[in-house]
C-alpha cells in the first residue's frame, strides 16, 4: 500500500509539473477531488460541520455544507475527520555557503545578504515527510550562517518543493564567530557594530551607484558588492528584516537597530518573550514552540545548581504563546528549535491548556504567517481561490490526541497515517469453543495491545500484530485455554471477526467475535495543566523587583554624619532634605515642610554620596571585540545586561554609578557607557543620560600579546604607531567629509566619502566630544599617550589602572588627565611589578584627580574600603580618601555636576552606613539613587524570603509533575549568570580583565 | 625612651633597605605602656617581655631585666602575628609570568612534593605582606587531585630552611567537581561526560588510599623475605603518615556535595581531614559537627556561589560556622600571594557581618594556629610562646591601621618593603620638582 501511494504521488508530481516534455505518454487523470462529510475549520473561528471541500487543479474551488460536486471529482468520505488549511512552518533553516568567493563579494564573509534561501533549499525526503506529518504544507525557509544571512523564501512542501516567493525577508543574526576566531566580529559588540555599519554602507553604496550611473566619467569605479545591493534594495522596497533573537534583550537590540535605520522588521523569537511583553515592539513574531526541559531537583543538592530564574522559566515558558496572543501580538509558530519534532503537537496542546485559544493557535499556523508573508489571498484558509493545501486529522488537531492522516499540497494528497480498512479497536465478544469472553483491543501511538477478560480475570495479549483488517496474537493462559501458549489469527470486518486458534498441543479450532462497542476503557488522562501562577519580576529571578521603586516626593534625613565630598567636608549631626530626587538643603535642624515627607532617622549613621566606580564590566554581556587593533565603532551601550545580579550586589555595597568599559584587548577598544544602577530598570533606563560619551583605549601587555591569528602590534612601539595611525586616518576622514559637505557640486556629482563608525568615534575624540579612558600600566606608555593626544589636540580623560602613574604624576597633572587606579593590586603580571599602594596618595599630592576603581564585580561591592587604603598607604586625609570613590570619579567621567557629592541641587544619590564609611566594621544599610531607595537591608530580607518561597513551590511542582523522560535542563552553573557570557569570560581569561 | 622608639619606627620608614633578615634576639625586649592583645586571655593594659625568642611575661607592670631594650608603646597595640592558613607566599612572584610559578607540579597525584623546598625567601611579596602583620604562612601546593605537602613558613629568613617553621603541615587534595557545569562555547562537555569524569576521579581517590594502605603495611613488615621486598615509591611513601592518621589531609572543597563526599571519604578511610574553602559549609553544619571537621574558611569577601544566594553569604559564612560551634579559621585564598596582606580585611568583613570582633581576631591568629597544630608555639601572646608579634597604631583589622614593627621569634623584623622603597624614591622625585614640600 505504501509503495502504491508513493507511485501515485510520483505520478501526481509529474502531472502538476507544467513545464517540460512528457517522458512517455501524457497522463491526464482529472485533478479534482471532493472531500465530504468533514468538520472543516475553514479559517480561525469559522467551522463548517459536515462540509465538503472541492479541489480542482491544485486550487480549492468550493467549500461548504451544501456544495455542488463536479462530475469528474473523486469523492472521499471524510466522516469524523477534521480539515484545516495547510499549516505554515514559519521558520525552517537551510544550510548556507561558507563564503562568497565571487568578484562581487563583500570584504567580510558575515555579509551575505545577496543569498536566497530558495537557491539553497535541498531538503531530504525524510525532512519533508517529518514536516508533513505535523501538518505543515508550506514553509518559510531561512538561510543560516553569517550575520546578514540573505533572503528567506516561502516554499510548498510537496515532493518537489515549489517556491511561492523567493524574497520574503532579509534574515539577520547576532552571530559572532567567537573568541579566537579569525574573522571580525568575534563578539556581540562587534556584531552590532557590523550590522549598523552594514546598513550605512548599503545606503552609501546605493547613493554612489546613482552618482556613478549619472556621472560615469571622472569618478573612480567602485568594487561591486551584491550584498550591499541586496540590502539597499530590500530596504528601499520596505522588505521586512527579520532578526533572530536569543532572549528578550536581543529583541530590544533588534528594535534599536530597526529604529535607527527605519526598517520594517520581524522578530524570530526565543521563548522568553513573556518576560517583557509590555515593552516589546509590535512587530510580527515567529515564536518557537519548544519548552525547557525539567530541572533535576529530586536531589536537593543538585537543585541548588539551578537559578531561580531557570526554575521559573520551566514553569512559565509554556505560557509564552498564550501570553503573547493575549497581549495582541501577531504570532506565528515554529517547531524548528525542537530536537524531537513530534513534541510540536504536544507543546501546542500544552499551550492551549495554558490558555491559548484554539482559533488563535490555528491562526498562528495559518492566517497570521500567510498574511505577513504576503500570501493572505492564497494561503491559510480553506476557501475558494486558495491553494489546495489541507490537513486531514482524525480528531481536533489541538486536542493533543489527534493523528494527521494526510496532508494535501497543491491539490495532491500525501498520506501520513491512513486509516486501516477496518478499525478493530474496541471491545468484542469473543467465542472460542464453548467459552465467551471479552476481547479488548486498544490502539496507541506505539501500536495495538489488548486483553481477554472473564468475569474475574484479565489476561494480556502477547505478540499482537495488526495489519489493516488482520490480527494475530498469543495468549498464555493455562487455566482458561490449555496448558501452554495459544495463538490466535483472524480477520475483522466492521462488526464481526473470525479466525482460528492454535493450541499448545498442536490442535486448532475456529473462533468468532462480534463488536460490542468501539469504546475501549480509557487510560487515565493526563491532568490538564494550568497556567503558571508565578508573578513576573524584573530582572527575572532572585532579587527582581515586583513593583516599581517607590518615589517619595520629599525625604528628610535627620541628625546624621554627612560626608559631603564637597567643600563643606564632613558635617556632624546634620539634616538633609531631598525633594523630587534632588538634594534641596543640608543644614542643622531642618524643619519638616508641609505635607508628607519620608523621615529617616540618621542618628548614629553616616551618609555619603553614592559610590562611583570608574572601571567596571558588570552588566556587560560582551566585553571585548578584540580581533582588530582598532574597534572604536563598538559600543557597550548595545550590550547592557540589566539582569546581571552584580548590579544588585553593587548596590548592597553602596555603589550607585559605574563606568561600563570595553575590555583591554586592543589599543583602541570600544565606546563605554556610564550607568546608574537603577536596579530593576531596563538597559535604556540604566544609562546615565547626562554623562558624556567615552571610549576605551589599552596599552601594554594585553594589547601587544601575540595572537594565534597574528595581529599587529606586538610591542609597545607598535602600539604607539597603531594609535597615531588611527588618528591620522581620522583626520583624513574628517578632511574629506568636510570638503564633501561644503561643496554642493561635489555632493551632486562625486562619490561621497563612506561614513565609517570607527572613524566617526575617533573624530569625536579629536573634537573633545569623546573622553578617552586608557588602560595603562607603565610610565613610558602613559607619557606616550599624553604626547599623541597633545599632537592631535585633545586631552586624555582618564588613565585606567595607571599603576606607574606615581612615576609621572607631574606629567598627568600637566596634561590634565585623571587617574583611575587600583588601591593595592600588584604582582599579577610583569608590567605591574612596580605597582605600589601609595600610587593614589602620590598622584593626589601631585595634583592629579585620582579615583580608585574595581574592575571586578566583587571589589565593586566595597569601594569604601578601597578608599580606606589611601589612608593606610600614604596617610591621605579621610575625607579626601572617600573622594577617591565619590566626587573624583564623577569629575573624571564629567558627571560631577549631577553626582559625586552631597551638595544642593545634585541628584539624591546617597548611602546610609551603619558607621564610619571607611571602617571595615561598617555595613551599607541603604542605597538611594535619584531620591529612590534601590537597596535596604529590610527590602533585601523581603527578597530573600519571597525567593526562597518561590524556589520551594516550583520544586514541589516539578516533583509532582509526571516523568516525561525528556532531557533535563542544564543548570546555569556557579555564577548563575543567565547568559554564557563566554566572550566576556574568555576575554577575561585571555586578556586579563584590567 | 620615647625618642628611641620614635627613632626606631622612623628609621624603617626613612631608610628602607633590601630587607635584611633579622639576627636572633640578643637581649630581652620589653614593650611597655600599651595594650597587649593576648587573644587567649583578653587585653592587658601594660607590658610584654620577651627573650631568646620566647615571651616570658605579660603584665600590667613589668620591670625590665638587665640589658633589656625597653620600648615605650605610648598607648599602641601589640598583637600576635597573623597566620595565613593557606597561601602561595614564596611559591610565586608574578602569576602571569609562568616561569615564576612553583606551586603546581605536573600530574594528578603528587603527594610527595614539598612546598618549602621551592619557597623563595627573597620574594618581594613577603616583606609587603609582613608589613601588614602576617608573620606566618602555610604555603600550599595547588595542582591536580593530590597536590602535595604544605609547609608552615616564617615570613623572614636567609634560606627556606631558616624560614621553615614546620613541615609537613599536611597533604592537600582538591576535591573533584561534583556538580554539572553549565554548557557554553568555552565548556561544552556533556552532563553525562562530566558525571563519568567525576566518577573516575572519585574512584581514583579511593584507589590511592587502598594502595597507600597496602604500601604502608608492606613497609611495616620487619621480615625481609623475597616476598616482602619492594621497590621504593616516592609518592606512596609520602602517603604513609596520612593514611595512618598521624597528619591531617586538607581537602579543598567549597560546594556542598564536595564537602559531603569528602567527609564520608575520610570516614571510609579513617583519616583526619581539614576542610579548606567551605563556602557551602553552612549547609552541612551537622555533618561537620558530628565528624569534628575543622574548616579553613577561605575568601570572606568572595561573591556568593550562586546567583540567588544572599549578597552577604560569603561575608557571614564565618559567623554561621562560629554560631554552630564548628572549629574554623579564616584565610584569604590558597591561591593568594600578593593579596595575603589583606588577610585582616577578610576577618574584619566577617566581623561586620556577624562574627564577634574578638573571634574575628582569633580567626586569623589562634584559631588558625590550632587548626594547623602550631598553637603551642604561636597564635596568641602567652608566656612560653614564640615572640612572633607586632606593634600597631590601632585595631589591625581596620584597614586604616598600620603595623609599625614586627618581631618573629623575638627577631626584630626589617619593616621595609619594595612598595615603601618605591614610595620614598618617588617622593624624592616630587621633592626635587618642588611639588612635595615636606
């Protein structure tokens, strides 16, 4: 039978192929079918009972309960069947090429926008069969590989896939080749810069092309680049750009890029969308229907390895689709991330249990993708004029208990699991010799099983074998039959059966049976699962906020010792009045203003400005883009991870502001971002908006170290040259930009200079708009960089680490650079062999603005104690010492107008300490930013109790849930950072994190 | 006398030298008119007398014996020298420069290697460390499963033999990873493979003990028949005192399953163990208590082990052990050399988060000595104990406090170090430039 089907299908495919000569005689059977008596789910929400679908020549011609069936149509009785429009698999990756080696290739192999999935699709028969078995008749195929991956297409999943559209969308992935790779970009940082530069280049390429077409003479021809061409043409035609995302942060990053370049965009989702549903862009979402494996929590110690966020995700992920739909998103589904494709139907029915409406589920498989893919007039519905793509199921597809019997694609039938001639499942009354028993036959996914029942006994059937209407089985039943094993064989009709039984002694006899009922005693149904009853917090997991931080209008702190870090020094028994997030007054005995004020008793407490760390890598999902020696184009603001618990821990140590820096892998690294630790805020709101832009430089061992892929420079001499070279090319760039922008004639007829994000940043440095924060150790390199800066007319913002700064402090002061150093680190590498803990004091005394930094999530929690080391080593005055972590870093980051000291008009960023802030015995009790309390010992206790309860309840739920034999969830490991920030980690290991 | 004191203190600041190891104590020294923090017996507002390297008397008033050098403390404080219970002092100079590392031998099973033979008494790190009052350090090999034997060193001496206080102090074992590490591009080993690797390591640890027992039995037989004859095996030979329970085995383990497994392993093989690390020790209080396992609690200032743990989990870990009545001391990290000078900060952090101040001080002096088994000689200020102590201008657990003078076995220590030297050198530069006026 199977063979027969295949031959049939082969014939069909020949018939439907319209081009090309006939191989033998023409075959022209009528391609007309009528499927009758079915439950037709014509479109989401519209069901026809006892309906008929008529198809002719690959198209649906009529649908309804009372339709005329054309004469030539073959009629199929579909009683009991459910018919749906063919499902659309909204994401199916196709393998791409390694590299474009043509003359029209982009310089970087990650740019391959010219590729078309339609040209790359070479499915194996089994892949197609597996897809059809789930009911998929059409797929959105997507090229995978590189960053700009190429254009997706829509194909019919018949034996010979037919392309419906070859330019659906441009696919983009934030794919880095990883640390140690031999091509830029190697990190998320670089990837985002590469995407942005790609779009700028596409615009430039188009403009240049137009000018060249108009003025072919006098302009030097440019290298042809078919990817840039594809990008600019796609952008011009408003073709959608679809971004592959790993989690909700990537959705935000996609949106930022789409906004910057005014793109029509879609999101290839990730399963984490439910976490930020309120803030998500209203774009079309293609959401994977795979759920996390079960955490292994039966061993209580093993359970400790799972983060709270992971445990919650297990419980909440199956709600994702339902929540998205409820929030009004246009959703399409994909099973492409499933390891076991058969889980698709199971997960779909789980989603429905969790609150997804069946008609919304159907829409997500049919009308939604059809509309977004521009096919709403011919795909997604069982309606006249639509392509004859159908799913035939023996039950409601979304019930979780249905089998797809067949799909129709282009009016051709593909059998999946056809019904047998006779359905033998049921309870039969069996007569064998003089005995009458019940014969119960069950059918499951694994096949048939059964039993023979007497009044008080039940005997299992062995070796049950069913083929269409024929059965064979054995029974070992000494008492009922004969000693030994008795074998049965027989054939069924709808209501009767007969056959022979063979006994252990070699004799045989006849048996017969009549149907009692088609029903078989149902197995225990799996309990319907409920939606998760957990609350979302942000960031998700432990210490996440369940509501916004309260924002009191007026706050009064009474009778505290106030370390102003300003001209007033240390004030004992003073009051601070805060209004609307700003410091209003600092005086003795401030009387309460009218109205409500939050009063904090500061008696015995010390209040300091919020601590500032001028060198941090916390909340950076990616730290180094180290492949090239200059990467001024990459930006830390693109890779902020607001989920990093290091932020919270920093707050618990009085830290309020950090300078998130690029790593030290290259002489000119990426752009930094200054952040306020507004824990519980998303990336954008963490950014310290008033802080000027900056950039990381690095000198010495980290940058000159030999790379496996070979990279200039490998000596301090080369480092100097790389930086000089960068600035001289930035000068040239600025020159050509200025010339072009001033001359209207040039603008009309000459090729414009190409906008270069890297050079833009360097020009900003020269213009004094971008502060340089340079990683440095030795005096020679410190001097060197001040000289380069002066040659190019700018001042270095800070030298970071600057452990030999004490040797050239007068030069630092003269140049005007700040020094952000470690309190007492040394001996970890050769270039710090002369590092001394007196560095801070010596530089301060020479007139340099000095800060102490952490460069470590751990140290960042006790910056006050770092400051205390300046008292110990070199005897700095205590108030001056505290300034090393308050006003001084604020000055270095040029944010001292807003933060860094407790003075009238400044942001109310402050810390309340249990005692002297430079004492090792003191504890940070409260941390405030903008007049809002972001940390307190009390609130911390609340989180602890809440989170312990949540963990416990999920663990109980996991233990109570049925064993499903699926692969367990992999724990997030020791640090429990949600992301494997391997770039960062590896960069730390290989480059040193300094 | 005050002037003498001032001169002594100043001289070390003004004229740093290349830190010449001190000569043996030649005359009695009386430190008077200060606060003597004995650790074992409260604070005495008075004097301390020591001679020939040993403390002879502590009291409110002590009259100086003949020939005594008398130093007026003028209200300053005397403490027993801090003890770094685990460290790499002298075994590494610059960690990133591979050739200066001598703490890790090749291979998994190195019970025979001895730390003190690789101790560099001229390491620049040593003077900077004793400048903060750390006068004794247990130095620990680091690599593989069985790393080697540790040695207790005094932070002054011409040679490693001079500087050795006790050897061996114990055998060090890194307990295998018991958990499943998260996947990722850097570490892609499957959970199954990790389980397999763990099983192998655990089997190996048992196998080592069985072999060592067998070897020990063989070595004890007096007969020298052909059957008993055996070739010497340096590794197994060095295991004998440990399998016989004469010396403790230090197990480095932080995670709860490691701790649990290590304790049961010790019981199975009837050996004495000390737990090093102990981040999760608070989760296994009863087990540790029942089996009387001492804990060298490492890294008070460390980050929590798990994302959801209390931000101050490591800070308060020592207090939790103290409250549970478990014998413990505090160390910085067994991987530390250049940061051992911050040992008092670790103790102070524990005090800020619940450990009584006295206990915090004890945790890096007497408690450490007790666990290392050197409390008869050091760890507190008592008559008969070594005069290994220092003078400070305040509470040495406070960062702002400075150690003014140290004595190791009564020998007056050169308080200069590389950092002070460079400090003075560059102060001179700024004096020459007219930037520094003093």
